[in-house]
C-alpha cells in the first residue's frame, strides 16, 4: 500500500494518539488494583462498559450482532482468550509489579505470536524472527533474574504477567486461522464483551469479588472506567488505521504502546527504573522490529 506524504503525516499522528491511549491503560490498571479490588469484579465492569460502548458504536454504524452458532463460538473464544484469562492474570500481576514493567512484558505479544503461528501451520520458520523472539526472552530474563533489574521483582509474578501476551498471541492466530464468521471487528468485540460480562457476573458475585456500581465513582473505579473507555476507542481507531494504512503500518503501534506505557508510569505513578530495565526495553524493541509481519500479512493476523 502506497501512502502520500500527507497521509503518512496524518496516520503517524493517529498512531501516536493510539499508542499514547493504549499505553495509559497499564498505569490505570495499577491504580484500579491499588486498594484491594479483585480481578473478577474488575473484569466484569470492564466487559460491561466495553459492551455498552460497542453497542453504541454498532448502532451508529447500523450493524447488528449475528446470533449463529459460529458467531457465538468466535465471540466466546475472543472473550475467554482475549479478556477473561489474560485480564485475570494481568490484574493479579499488577498488584505485585510496576506498571512500566507490565507494559514492557506486554510487548512480547508479537514475539509469542510467531512460535504459535508455527505450531498452527500459519507461518514458516524465519531465522530473523527467531532471533527477535530470542531477544525478547533475553529482555524478560533481564527483568526477572534476581538482582538484574535492581527492583527485586518476583519471578512468579513476572511469569504470570507473561500469560496475557501469550493469550493475545494465541487469539490473533486463532482469528487468522478460523476467521470471524462473517462479523466485522466491531461486532466481534461487542459480542465478546457482552458474552464475557454475562459469564463474569455470577463469577464476581459468587467469588465475593463483586464491586458495587457506587464504587465506580472512587479514584480506583474511575481509573477502571477510563481504561475501559480508552480500550474501546483505541481499538476502533486501530481498526480504522488498518483499513486505511495497512496492517504493517498500523502494527508499529506496539512500539508506542510500550514506550508510552513506561512514560505514563513515570508521570502518573512516579516509577523509576534501573539500567537493567532500560536494557530490557531496548531488547524488547529490537525483538519487536525483527518479528514484524510480512508486507502481505492479513488484517486478522495483525
């Protein structure tokens, strides 16, 4: 896809806004869990808010939610692997790890996607991308190795935080392999959010992790609502970007999400990092560069 200079400037500006928005969700998550709110209650409200916003977006676009068996299966898969499982681990890890570290670990998504694609027969082996995966894993070791980062981080919670990236890498490959049963990305996110909220409601209630609606007005509740709104708005912007600038251009947002995540953690939470953490971030950026998708990569795989 060939872009004019004006289009490149426009799309680059939008890309920066998307990265800044997505990057802010990690510090907001840290705030949301700071006073004891548990993961199941947080996940329910995140899904419920997302479902309400996606319902409005689909209504404005004049699209309805299909209810066939195939569509329900896709939405259930996205709800489980794209939100419920990764967010269960992310919210728990956020209690024990700095927000900037969470952002750096989340940058492993494109690196995890590569070996998963190989196992599913969706991609061919590439030494370039293999080296990118190896660099990313070296970055994880710099963060998790005792004494390496000067933060004395728990290896267990670093591993728990990595689960989210693995889930997102798996989700992208499953969508690439099986498609979305005729639904556009907005319908998929709407259906997944709605289905996930219905599943998580009794889970949150029975697990005694329910968060009353009145609690959404607290600082922690407002952080959760803002993160949920940002996610939906940025997701819609990302889909728009892919459709107009191509998946290879749009996927560059992964650098910005990580960079802005670290920056927002510094500005909002006053987090500070050692030389080892900055070295890990550099390795992650190098790894992301090497595992970038091919120019003809499909939208679903992006």
